[in-house]
């Protein structure tokens, strides 16, 4: 689905290009569409278009966003969209000169990811499974509870992006292979190992799902009645927060992305290599994974403290 605001035809062409050549997902295209619609509307107010916009015009636009309270991270994302759009316009011969080329992104402080402790995740998973064996509950209620428990086990076991998780195909993990095949951002493919607990959760969920003829015929592992045919990210986030509240964890502290962060941080905390975590998360660049280096720093401090012969002096 595209942004509600109208887009210039060349912006539409740009979105088609990133979909065809880069394999950009619908969510990525929607984000670009919103950014470019806002940018084009701001230029129009100044009597300009992307074809005659100058570096000064772009800087003025970013300044107005900052004055309006937009955070540096959001401004940097909008600038990235504008840069790629202008690069496309130059490459396709629609204009000469790239006005965004020399503009620097707003400086951002290093923000550490929010995570839960291992004990908190263990408790959350335990709470998600409470009452699953109660055969007196209505089937729809039991199925939803099993689905939530399955999603939580899968997310913490694999570190999948929530968009990858809710859109898993029905055939996922049906073989004896201890991994699942994921097609992630930009069409990049990777294999993600599955823990025994995750496989058990999938099996329990599938067993009850199979009793529901319409849902079990879906091509998705987590079918739903919406336009996509599968559970939405928003619906899963709501179920996750409800489960967190039942576990005594403040809902504001948790989201699907927080569990992805917990997956990565806990692996590194227990000795995993940063490159391995990069591959498991599906990051194209190691620099994206390096947000977790604070975990490595703490681990190295602990190693020196515990292993250095003079550490007690």
C-alpha cells in the first residue's frame, strides 16, 4: 500500500525501481513513499520540484523538520530517502547534478537497544504457555494462546524480523531439518537454526490448527482474515504486550524488536561471534550489528576481571 499523499510520477518510478532491482519489501516502499511525499509537498510550497531543487532547498526542508521537533534519527532516514531519490534522478538522466550529495546526516547519539534479561525472557516464555493444556477453553481461545506461545518461542530462538516471522509460509519447519529458510530484506536469503523448544511449540500449534479446516488450508503458518492473509505485525505486538503484562513486565519495555535484540545480545553475552550474529540477524553490513558491541565490551571486562592473574590486586 502506498502513502495516502500523492507522489510525483518520478517518485513512483523510483519506488518501482527499488522493488524490481533491490527487492524492497512493501513496508520499505511505504516508508520511502511517505518520506518522498512529504519532501515533494514541501518543495511545492516553495514553488520547486525535485527536478530543480537545490542543496539549499533540501537543507531548509531538514531545518524545518528539526525546528518542528523531529528526532535526528528520523531526519537522517528522510535524508537517506531524498539522497537515493536524487541519485536515481541523475542516473536516469532526469536532471544534472545531485543536490543531496554533499549534505551530511544529522549527528545522532549512540542509542543502545532495549533488551530483557535472560531471566525475564524465560519468565515471559513460561507465562505464554500457562493453561495451554486446558481442554475446557474454547478452541479459538486455545489456538490464539498456542499461536502466541509459538511466536514467542520462534522469535527468541531465531531473532527474525517481525515482518519475516508473521509471514512464515505454512511449510516452514515441516521437515526434520533443524533450520528454516528465510528470504529477508532486499531478497537476501539465509538459514536460521531452530531450537528444540521452538520446534515443539510449532508442532503443538500446528496440531490444533489442523482441526480448523479453513485456517489450516492457508499458505501461511500464522493465517488471519486480513488482506495479507497472515497475522499482522500490529496484532502480534498487541498479543505480546498482553503476555508481558501477565508476566509482570511493563508493556512499554517490550516489542517484537526488543525480543530480536534480546536474541542477539544474549548470544553475544554467552560467547557467540559477532559475524555469526550478523548472519543470523540477516544484516547486510557488520556495522549494523555493531550496535551490540556494548555486550562484547562488558564480556571482555568480565574476562579480564576473572582470568587476569593480577585482577585481585
